[in-house]
C-alpha cells in the first residue's frame, strides 16, 4: 500500500519482503514501457521514465530487463498497448481505497478489482467517490540520525520543497509533483541518502483503524496488489505503531 508516514508503513513492511520479486519486476518493467511509449526513451527528457528507472534501481531490476522494457515502449520491441486506469472503492471501516493500474484489457481489470474488493469485505465506488481525498505529492524521507536538521531543511526548501518536518526518526521533505525530481537530485548532490523517495497519493484526511478491521484492510490491499494489472494501492487508513506491530505476531 503506497502512502506516507503512518499510512505508508505497510509499504515499508512489504518492501522488506522479496518473496514476490518476480511480480515486482513485471510491474516495474510495465511502468518503464508505458513511460517510454508516452515520452520517449531518453530519461533526461522524460520525467515519468526517470521515476520508473528509479523504481527499477530500488528493486534491482536487471539491466537487460530495463533495456528491453524501454525498447518495447519506443516501438523497437513488441507493441505496448497498456493504459493508465484508476479504480476507486472502500475497505473496512469506510477506508478510502485508490487502485492504480496499467492494463491492456479494461474489462478484465475492472472485473478482477471489483471481485477482490467484494470478496475481502470492501466495495467498488463510482468514479470520483474517493479520489477527492487524495493529493499527488512527492515525499522524501531521510533518517534523522547524524543529519543536521537546519542544513537539510534549508537545502530542501531552497530546492523547491513545499514542506519540511520531523516525523519520529526521519525528516520528511514534501514537494509538488513537478518539483520532486529537482528536489531529490539536489539533495542527492549534497550527499543525502533516502529511506523513502516517491511520488505518492497523500490523503487529506485519515481513518484510524485497528484490530480485525486493520487485518482485513491489509489482507484486502495485499490481494489487490497481487493482481497483475495493479501498480499501486493507496488508502487513507491510519494505524499506530502498536497496531502495526501486531500484524507481525
């Protein structure tokens, strides 16, 4: 489940699990292909491709896979026919769920998403029913240990960040979508390393859940992310550290 801070901890938990690496490779390669098809194969001229290549590095996608995915997108390989489609729904306790997909068959994808939501205690929503809850933002997290807060804040804000704050053991840099790459690259040039750096969907309000509702929600989002066409699942749940820790028991 993608998100940030308290609502991103599931993504962090899942990122540490390599059991589904093959499926992750497929999803990232598909994103590279679509990005290259839309904006060309030069990442310097194609921000979406640069972001996709960043994801490829994070999951250690082999170089051959990356090159093949780019060629597929630019027409040097088999024709790419995927399109971005977002579905909206609800989970336990009325939690908002946004499902971003890349699909070559809308009928198949909507059927799979609807079925998964229904079987796992959720429901499909109409277009626009929950999208208004989320704003697309760039987030960069840097571990606070050993980092000078004032220097980091000054660098981030001068580079164009919208917000800077401390959250537990990390510093959080928030950016507009259009400024994400330039802020990220400026921080990298200053030697900062990231715990988390992605464009994601930030909920304007959150729904606190725990216990069985939390377990059901995680099972639902895991099942959605297992679908081949699903790239990201966003939600506006909030759970405290104790509730999240209970999931590992």
